[in-house]
């Protein structure tokens, strides 16, 4: 076959270090746009980026030439530098070391977009940790609670 084709959609989730609420309502939309641009610059399509004060969700079509680890590293490294440059108050900003990344079928893309768009409502009654455990269960990921949080 002379051409390589793929459609791999991933749901990426990562939080601020120790879930510190660094991301105020003014910073979030700019950060989300920045993260989408970083993804696009490495050949991925960002279908949606959203989140709240302590974490982000991304729905991304993974380029066939980019690994998940490289995608997340670029997203976190670039955006961390960007956030710190926004204000002296954000000089201590950092992302957590780990992340969650889950494969999503094309038929689940619209519900995922809607979920990401509705983050503010979800987090009126659910913490990041509760939400992340929910996704681990939903996607069938086994984990040890002692190693999930930093």
C-alpha cells in the first residue's frame, strides 16, 4: 500500500501539580487555544480543549507520525512555559508528572466534545480525582491509587 492512513482519536487529561487551581477564568480560554495550536503544530488535529482551574481535557486526532508520549510532552512543556510567561503570579505553575490518555472511537467524538464543553457543570459536584477515577473505570484501566496522584 503506497499510502499510510489512520484515524486515532485520543482523550488526554492532565492536571496542575497537586491540583492547584492556577487556571483562572481569564487564563483558561487562552490556554485552551494555545494547547490546540501546539497540537496542530505537531500535525495533530485538536477537536476540543477545555477544563477548569486545575486540569485540562483534550480531544485530539493523533498524527500517524507522533507518539502519545511525544504529544503530551510537547503539550505540557510548551504550555507550562507559556502559562508562566502570562503573569508573575503564575511563576510557580507546573503540570502534574503523569497524564491519562484514552482511545475514543469516531462515534464517541461528539459526546466527548460535549463532555469537555460542560466541564464547569461537571465540577460543581465532582472533584478532579473523582472524575479521573470515573474515566479509569469507564476505559477499563487498572491502577494503583498510591501512584496516580502527585
